[in-house]
């Protein structure tokens, strides 16, 4: 069958190479399966850890109402809110910090303008909220007169601006370095006004002439 020892050696080498190649493919397949199994296990462990943290961490529920008139004091527009926060989680929330950030626009409105005014955690006065504890506070949102004037100049409708903003509650998870934030966004309308927009020349607007429109742009993290 084989004319010389060299032919036999060549045939055996070919068979050995084929077996080695097959074994290599099998090993690669098992390694991939093992890697996939390890990845799934790691993800499951992380999900379990995240679920455990979520089950034990504080969660703050935020509600708010208007608490007074839209006023102009000096060169600043003020709007008071009544903010109520409840810890519906299972551990204390520390360094709880609330903020009302207002913005205005004429030809358009962006909540990003208000979001940029929310200070980092630790800048404002804060408190601790224990599980099932509820806390209420009156807090003002403000706009400087030059912000209103800039909005008026950019608008297409004379002497009319839209006012809106974000209420932010930032906090720390007790016993960890984790931080959380709950936000709600809103627009303020004027009753019996053109497209519910404000004429800054007619400030103050009484509370009973204001419309609070909570927006779907909200978050909890």
C-alpha cells in the first residue's frame, strides 16, 4: 500500500494533523461554552446583587403643589411650591436635598435649562428621611429678570413667555456611597391667557390664576 517508509510517515502525519485539528475545534467549542456559562453566571450574580440593593435601599416619592403667587421681587421672579417627600424604601435616605429649578422660554422651552441649575448633592441644606417617614417643605423657584428679558427677545409672540422647571430630590443611601435622585418636571400656565403664556409686565399672577401642568419627563434612580 505504501511504497516507502516516507509515504507511510506522510500518511500518518496527515491523519495526526486531522485528528489534532478536530480536537482543537472541539476544545474551542467547549471553551466558548464555558465562557458563555461564566458570563451568564456573572450577570446573574450581578442582577441578584442589584436586586438585593434595590430591595434594601431608600426610594423617595415626590409630590408637589403650588403654594402661592407668581411674584416679582426686585429683579427676580419667584414661585413658591409645597413639596412632599416620602421614603417608601427599606433604609434611611441621608443628605436629602430638595431644589426647585425654573426656566423660561418664548419660541420654545427646554427642561435642560432648568436641569443645568440643579446643584450637586451637598451644596444645599439637607436632612435624613427614615423608611415610611414623610417630610414637607415650602420652597421657592426663581428666575432672574435678565433670563425673562432674554426669552422675550428670542420669542415670536410679543410679551409672552413660557415658565416651567424641575423639582429635584437628591440623597445618599445610608451606609454606602450610592447616590439617588427623584425628579419631576412641570409647566406653569396662566388662565385666560394667550396659549397659557405669561406677560411679565402683568406680574404678580395670583395663585388661583395659575395652572400647574406636571409633565411625563420624570425619573428615579
